[in-house]
C-alpha cells in the first residue's frame, strides 16, 4: 500500500491543485493516512475551498498543520494565511508570521512572499498610527523640526516623527529630508499606497528623497526617521514639484576606531572607509545579519603614501 501511495503521490505532484470529485477526497485521505504529506495538503485545500466537499476550515487547518509538521513547507505557508486571517483558527498574527518564515526558510517561495506582504501591511498600519501633533507641510513649504528621544520609537529603535501632506490624485511631489545631525531616513504612507515608500540617501550625501504620484485624494504622511537607531537632531522636511538638485557625494560620516556602530549593516557598509587608522587595527561593531546578531571584530588595514 505504501509503495502504491508513493507512486500516486508522485503523479499528483505534477498537478497544480487537487482533483475534483468524491474519489479524489478518498484518495487524498488514504494518502494522508498512509503518511504522505502531499495527500494531507491536497485534502486540506479541498476543505479550505469547499471543492466537492462541504467547506470545513477547521479541518483544513488541521490537515495543513499535519502536512507542515511533516515538513511540507508550502502547507506551513497555507496555515500561516489561516492564522493571519483567523480562518478556521483563532487569529494569531505572530504565529502566522512564524509559519511564513518557516516556509520561506524551508524553500517555499510562497512563504517568503506572504511574509513580505503581511509585514508590509502591519508596518503601514503602525506608521499610520503615529501622532501628527499638528505637524503639516504643503507643496512649496518647508518644515523645520527636531528628532528626539521624546518621539515614538520604531521597530529598529529609530525615533519617528510624522508630518501630514494633503495631495490630490495624480499630483506628483518630491519630499526631501535634510539633516546635518543624522543620516536621514524618510518614509511616506497614504491612501492608495499598498506599502510605505522609503529612502535613505536618495537626495545625495546623507539626505533622503522620495518622488511619487498620489494615487488618491487625501492626507499622506511624510515620516521623518534616521538610518542610525536612536539618532537625534535638527532636520528640514520639504515638499516640492521641482526639487533642487541633490549632491552627488556619497553619505560619509566619520567614526573613530573602536566605535560601536548601530544595528544596520547597510549603514555600516557606507561608513567603514571613514575609519581613521594607520597600519592595521580592529573595529568593534554590532551587526544584525540573518541568523546572527551580536558584536563582530572587523580587521581594518589601511596604507598611506608619504610625500
């Protein structure tokens, strides 16, 4: 029976989805009972979608869980969708994201895609809840402000400050964030934008710039932040139709040998050339990479030509 099931499963693996009909339900159930996770997954899809069976979301979730436990990664992603939407199970966003990451790490592209979509939606929702406190700019105006530890803190430890910007559908605008105190990081959210727009050094140097066209009428938010977590200082935020030319210089900020840099590898990469050292030395940094977070010792060697 096991050998026959494996042969049937191999054939079914060539199909895009479950077969139709009561015989398919029996076949998938037998495969699942025989320990074949493909059968569990296909039967779960039938119950989830109500294809030739009475829709039963709880049963579908149970089957996807069994297949996920059996290391069928795409089933983990399907179960993640159910947890994030609360279909057939108690809604649990954190559990759903964990399942998406498990599926993604296991090689299921669907899990990676779902993780990105849900994280983006959550991030936009959180950014939309930042207090405005009467801060607003219009096209042709500048807003002068200061980022401080009194501002709300983002997931990466950066302080965030939201400014309102009223736009009409089809209106193109460029927002610029300039600061001599920190490496500017700018985000924009608003009606019709599926995810937030973001930029680090698009304005040249360490200045941020975002140019976009408003999909709908309404209030958009330009969100001031810093690429380096917990950075503070003065800034100028502007909105314009014809933005000024930005500098062509890369973002460079000097650091001293031995400094601990913020947990942002992209920021680290833009600054290692500015470490003042002769001969060789060791720069102690903190880096957050996939699968690792902690201190790293980076050997820096630099040669100087004497004249």
